[in-house]
């Protein structure tokens, strides 16, 4: 931990971000971490404060409302958050994955629609790849999106979704039937917007509840069940 904390050649802006995150961790996260972990309580006040600090938009380009910082800056900031409580880093890391996917592969319309809200923390990201029968072996996933007229219908069960209950935007990897000759290429990522909470998260979409864990408390880990969930081609990452 000290090796990364002593990274040389940082700019004044980078140092200010890291110093602010370190002070926040010492003042807010560490005094609450033991209680929140013991109670398995989502750190809502901490997350709200992180939104106000701009941490949810740390790597999102400035043109979309973010801070436009580098992966190095992000890694050093997350190191400070994890020093206080690992679960906080999990909340922001899955958000970062979705923002990164959108920035690198999203259409301009998808970027304009999602990234500014993600930078403000209004839209919270989660990434869904794993399934109960195959873990993270993506070639064996069974959740499928089937063409139906002008749209798609998704059916299947995803598992171990970090931030499943609190996220409002989930990037979901599913099987498709678009003619690719490889199990690894015949897949599509859909952008699924949903409401927060457990139970019915939208028509054809259910978050059954939190999965009990021995550690990594506070942050919610869930299933994601699709039953005739209808979506459009516009929700395909990258179009």
C-alpha cells in the first residue's frame, strides 16, 4: 500500500484528489466501517458524500461532466477508500467498469444519455457477467436475448451482481444468435436501466434479495432474473 501511496511524478491536481480522498477516508469511512460491516448496512451517507466529491465521475471525460482523470489517479483514490473499508471500493469499482465500457464502446447517444448522470452519481453502474451454473466462464452462460420483431426479449438468471440492488444501470452480458461462429463472439452487452431496491425492478426483471456473505458486507450482492424482459436495439452497448 505504501508503494502506491508514494507514486512519484503526480501533478498538483492528482495530489489534491488523493489528499482529499485520504482525509475523507480518515474522517468519514474509518469511524463508521466496523459498525456498517457488522450490521451489513449499505453506506448511503458515505456514497452520497462521494457523489458530492465527484468520485463517481473521476475517470469520465470532462465533456460528459466528469473529472477526466487517468486510471492511475483512479487506482490511487480507490486505494485510499479501500484502506478505510473494502466494501466502499466495491461500490465505486463496478460503477467505474460500466462507465469505462460506455466511454470506450458506447454510441455517442449512449454516452450523452448516461455518462453525465453517472458522473454525478445519479445513475449507478453495475456489471453482470456471471451465472449460477458456470461462474465466470462466459462461454457457458445461458441467459439469452432473442429477436422479437424490432426488439429483443431476454430470459435467464445472472448471479453475484455487485451493487445489484442499488445500481440503476446494469451492463448485462447475454448470449445472442446473430450468426457468429464462436461462443465467445456470439454475445451482446445490453444496457439495462432499472429502479433501486429488491423485488420487481421493472417489467420482466427481478432482484430477489441480497445474497448472504461471510465478508464484504454493506455492498449488496444479488441475483438478476430476466423473465420475458423486453428491450430495444438502442440498448445494445455500441449499437
